[in-house]
C-alpha cells in the first residue's frame, strides 16, 4: 500500500513533512574497513589491488593483468549484438551532442578604470570513472560519466570496473570505447577509488573521480575528497509525476514502476488534482507489478515509499514539488511548459506525456546523473563543467592600480594586514615619483 | 630560512615532491565535539544556541537577541569612518560588476529528431554565510560571499557571525548591508552551522552554506553536507610568483609577505630563472619582515614554508606551477599573457607587476575565495553559479519518441530494467495504432 495524502486533510502538513523526512537509505558504517583498504593501497600499491581483488571479487589478477588489454577488449566487444551496438551508438551520439552545448565560454573585458578582467575555463587533466560490477554494471552510466569528461577536454580518462568471479560486461567495454576511454582496470570497491586517487605502480593518479557505487565506494570517495575532486554521492533514485487531464493511466503506472524497479529504496510519487486519475494509476500499478521480472524490488519500493498526493489544483502540486525537489520531475499535463515555469527545484524535467523518464535514462541526451534526496535545492546533475575549472584573471595598468589601489590599502588596514597594504602602496608610491 | 630548490640539482624531483606533499595543516579531530553540538542544536534549538554562545563566546543572549536588530546595526554602522565606508562601497560595486557577468544563460533547442532539449538555471532559495568573529572577521570576506549569492538571485541571505566577549565588527555589518544581507545572527562555531542547516525556532534553515571558519566550523560544514550544499573547505592560503626581467624586488617581497602574514601555515613561493632576482627578493623579505606588525606570523610562514625555486627558463616555471596548482598565481614577467597561456591549473592569475595579489583580495572584482592545497587541479573559486543550480529539460513529440524510443527499449533490456522498456514501448505501441 503506497502512502495516500490529500492536501484537503487537516493533518496534511504533518504527514507530508513525515513523508519528506522518511529515511530511505540504510547506510552501513563501513568507514573503518574503507580506511584500512585505502591505507593498504597507498602502502602496497598494485600488490594490494591484487590481494583485495582476490578476496572481494574472487579473481586471480597480477599487476600485469590489472588493465584490460586491447585484444581482450576487442574480443569482448565483438560479443555485443548489432542491435545493442546501434542503440548504444545512438545514445552516445545524442549524449555527446547535448553536452557539447554545455562547453562554457571564456570572458575578458576592460573596465573604465583600466582593469582587464575575466576568466578562462580549462579541463581537469585526468578523470577516473567508477563503474560497478555485476548486476549494477550499466553501460548507460559509462556514457553519462565519460562523455562529459571527453567533451570537456580531459586528456586522460580511466575506468575502474570490477569483474566479480571474472564476469565481464561486454556492453560496458563497448560504451567505454564509444566514449573514448583510455584505460580500463578490472578493479572495484574502495581499492579502486584509492588507486585512482593516490596512484599505484600501474595506475597513475587522476584529479577527479565520478560514478556510482555501493557503500564502500561512496565512503572511499568521501575519504579521498580534497585529494581529488568527486561528484555528488548519490542516494536512492526518485521520480515525481504531476498529472492532470487526458493521461493514460498505464503509461503513468509504468513510469512509476520504472523508478521503483531500480531499487527497493527508490521512491515514486504521483501528485494530481484528479482523484479518478490517481485511482486508475494505482490500479494499473497493481495490475502490472506482478508481471515484472523485478517485481520483488519494485513491489518493495512501491509498498514502502510509493506516494499519491491529491491536491486542489496544479499550483498546489507545483508548490509541493518544490518542497520535494525531485531528482526526476515528469509533467504529464496539458500545458507542461506553464507548469515547469511554476517549479524551481528539480534535477531534470520531462515535459508532456510523450517524454517518459526512461527515455532520459538512455537516449534523450541530458545527463542521467542527477541530484537525489532533495539536493536539487542546491545542486545540479553531472555536466561538462564538472570536468573543468575556472581560473579568474586580472591585469591592472599602472593607472588602474592608482585608481582602485588606495581603496585596497584602506581595507587592508581595517583588516590589520599591513603587508597587503604595503604591496599596493609601494607600487603607487613609485608611480607618484617616489622610490619604488 | 625558506626552502631553496633548483631544477639544475640532481635531487630536484625528490625535493620538489617533498615540498609538494608537505602537510601544512594540523587539523585537530574535533568531530566528536561537533557531532554533539549539532545534536544539541537539533534537539533544543534556540535554547542550545543561547547556552553554547554563553559557553564559547562568553555572551549572554536570549532567543530575542540572537538576531541583530535594525537599530543596533544602524548604530554600529554609524561608527565606520567615511574613508572605510567609501573603500568598502568601491569594493562592493566592483565585485558586483564582475560577478554580474557570471550569470549563466538558459538554453533550448529542438534537434532534427523532434526532441526539444535544454536547461535552465535557478537560484538557491536561501543561503547562509558564516563569518568568523574576532581577529579573523574580515569585511572583504562578507562581500565576496554575499554578493555572488545576491547576484544569483538568492531570495533569503543570512549571516552568522559570533561576537566573542560581545565584540562586534562594524565593518562586517556595513559589508552585510552593502551586499544586501537579510538577517544577521550573533552566533558562531558549529552551532551556527547547525542552526543554518537544520533551523531553530528563530532561524529558518537555508539550502546552501558558505564562508570560512576554524576547525569546528569546517567539521560542522562537512557534517551537514548533503542536508545543505556547502562551498569548498579551504586550507591554508598560498601564492606562487613567477618572475623574470626588470622586476622590483621590494614589490615581490611584499607580495610574498602579504601571503605569509595571513597565517603561519600560509605558503609563499617564488619561481624564477634569474638567480640575482631571487637573491634580491630574499634579501628584501628579510629586510621588511621584522618591520611588520604581523612579523611573528609572517616569519613563521616564511621560515617553514617559504620556497624559492630556480629554473632554466619560464617554460620550466610554468610546468612546475601546474604541478603546484596554486591558489594565487602572480606572473611578474615581461609577457604575462604568453606565460598564462602555458599554465593550466590555478585559482586566480594576476598578470604583470602592476597587479599585486592584495588588490585581488579587496577591489579588483574577481572572488577571493579560491581553491587551496592543489585543488585548483579540479575546482574553481566561488562564483554566482555556486548559488544556482541547473535543471535539464526535455520534451519529445510523439514522432521523436517513435524515432529514438526503440533504442531506449533495447538498452533497457540490456540492463534488465523491463519497466523502463515498457514505459517507452507502451507509448510507441499506441502511436502505431496498438492499444495505449
């Protein structure tokens, strides 16, 4: 039974707040294990990677076989069907086209005082992408992480993907090839994050690490943050659908279930002013759910976190949506643009009934790595800019320094920083004919 | 004695690597204290803030006096001299003009398949700025944090600044007024961060927290990260000066000392191919150092971390600079633009001998909150975009879904996510005349 709320009920605010603060993630404290794994990799390098991969992934590696070699990659990729290869190529092309538009521009201008100011963007030199192994080894995720890095101009792009029991996903290797990845290592877990952050004999360190992973990977990313850059630590996924009008209940039910099948901790929310539509969608969910191969996962998610909220109108729905700040927001209404303009906090918006969220997971073009757990209030999905950084630039003429420098001298004195003041004042003195 | 290196020496690489990995920060582990302070504020709200401010800041507050009131702010601001007011106003205006150019643009386009794609930027709703009390209470820092937030369009802007022993800095209040801050609370430490992240009876929670602070503040920011957004946790400040040609040794010495006087953990580095210039600068540093009011701090920094590196030429200097990835990079050479083009990793670049770093701390316009400790390899200084987030947008026509949807269905099947595939396929089936 999903959660049913209505803004017309007197206790709505309390129940909505309780839904919002529901803790969906049960993050085990793995910090001690992760700390010791990282120390081991820093101390013993490749040797630690070999030992840890034997223990956790049950694979016998050597320093020489940590990296996939070219022939092996080619042989694996040859196993991919033509249909899958074509689909992955379309996805890669569309993701590349979308992200190419994100490349930020440098700026430079000279102001009336004679200061030439601006900034320039440069890519991170080397980036490492973590790709989970086994079941959660998603080729789409490789594209979504690697392509923005390549578009940004990252020179060296590394993937770490574990091969539990020797299991390799050919589609992951094909996705890496389509995205232009340079090096692929068959290691996983906290040891892979440590290797990318600190380097080993075989694996040179990178500057930025992105990509999803389990609790160990997440803890390791937190641990190495500062030494390298990391992306957001993603929580369980969520979708919010706002619906009204002539919508197909089966489609909406499938969209809710597509979210639910990701993970038992995922959350699917429907908000609508139309009680008949809400009831029809819930019936469809119940009809379809048992037929899904991942019925157990999707059923647990729907039962524990699925939520249906009845509102007075769409304005009220938009207000609630902003409080939820959903990762994915589907607007299945007659005028989705008008409704989108009334919302403010969401990772990605899917406008209209012909834009199911699932198409965005693969081929529409925007990134599917998005802020979860209400963090769309203050953060954005993965983009080209996550693999670049901005350097601010300033050049003053002597005249410009003479004009604005004295104010810096006054403020430095206020803050008690005398060498700051002198470094400006000594130059101005030289300009005014004093000794330099 | 600063560290002297030369790329001509056989052990240069080892000594340079040792200099790079020098640990300048001695971060005490304050996590347990911070965790209990945060729990206290979450549980007891205003009452905890009153108690903790009494204990740590030795001030007797009540829930009613947590916020500065209008009359008090006006009375304090009236104490500021005209000269300081004018200088702070110039700084605010110049910082605002620079940051106004950072406002990112929304994008929307329709691709050949009929997918309308793009993104839009929206501001964070509420931001909180931490301002240290006492000695480190810098009005310039208020401007550098608050103005980008206001330019971004943040609706509610809050400052927390402790008043140890009741000490108030009128310039901080004036800077807050010039920047357009809405609420100012006289609380500090981990309790201020907890109040802004979780809210109390008096202080509504914010979505993003920025600003410098001591070890307790830094630990508290790490702790609340995820609940709210935070800026980078800054390490000790650093400057790298690359110099050659007819440079004034006194100016360079003052620029090195301006960095050193910030903090005993700060680092000042000079790289030059010109041994005579290096020697002259070191002599100037030694001459000026004892005359500074902050000689003790600056002397400790110069003695422990000051570094002079002789190189073969400027190209080699640029290569070393990229390995250091300095927070501040001063290019005191004849053609600073050419040298800037050869570097890649720096928080801010100051071009030419007339652009001392100190002018950038106050009035040149770019932000002075910059990446430290080599993090300019992967991160940027504070900007308007830190107070905004990007929502990706997609709208497909039925025809567009018919064209690209089948590839999503193939990839969903590869990843074993059947509801994903069905959510797309059921729509395509309807288009093709099947049942919706």
